[in-house]
C-alpha cells in the first residue's frame, strides 16, 4: 500500500528558493508552494514581493503560476481586488472548474465586474475597456456550464453580460431548445430593465424559427 503524503510543517525552505538564480529551482518552489498555499499563505505573504517579481518577469516561463500563488495569498489577506487581478494574470492556471471557495469567490467577483462593464458599454454607450482576460474567464465559465448541461445558468450569465451572441449559440446547442428559450424569456423579463436592450432581445426572439 502506498504511503500517505506527508504535509510539510513549513513553507520556509521552498520560499528561500524564490530568489535563487536557477529557474528550475524557482519552478520547483512554485509548484510545491501552490500545493500548500492555503495552509501556509501567512508565511508566503512575507515573500509576496518575490512572488510578484516572478510574475512581472516577462521572460520567466512560470510567471502565470506565480500569479496564481499571489492571487491565493491576497485572497486569504482579504484583498479581493488584488486576488482577482493576479487570478486573471494566471491564465489557464486559474481553473474555473475547481470547486473551492477561493475559485467560486473570485469567479463571482469576475462576473460582477464583467456585468457592470458590459452594462456601461451596451446600455449607457460608454467607451469603457473590458480586460480581455476578464472576458476569457467569462467565456470559460459559459463553456463549463454547457459542458455540464447547465444551460439555464449559462443563459443567465449571457443575459446579465448583455451577450446576445452567446445567448444565440447557447440556445442553438441546447438539447431542449424550447425549454431554454422559455427560461431565457423569463430571465429577460426579470433582469433586463433597459428598454433598448430588452427590445433587442425581443427582436431576436421574434426572428427565431425552431
């Protein structure tokens, strides 16, 4: 029988490697710090400058992993804006499929920011920029919902994000198109207050021929 993994009692040894000149040792440190960051975030917080420096180094191949660790540390520190900023910098390392309080909290914060910016763009006609990395997380969330058959959740995200393009694709691939359409209509009536966007959605419904 395989021996059970032993949890280290400290992250101190790994943290000293962050400032080593050898990138392979830095890689080793980051991989193993990521495994214990939720247990030893308070120790890693003392070295957060070194972690951030690795992320800011464009030539460092594991910079996205460094961003993920920084994000988790700031999450535990209660600095959620910084946690989200680094989560976006972590790219695919920030796994929206992970069922943890950390991921669920930041995904919810990501969606809130995205919805707010999209309302400004679509309804208020303001020239605001939406971070492409923010959009990527939302797209990954929508893809995850579809992969798990959670079309109603995806419809809610698409409508709150004022994304008619994604709403159309969601309905097109849904096994129960009439059911998803009926749900989308109910959500639109409850969530969409802006008259212009509501008319766009209504016009889209009228053009459908299933």
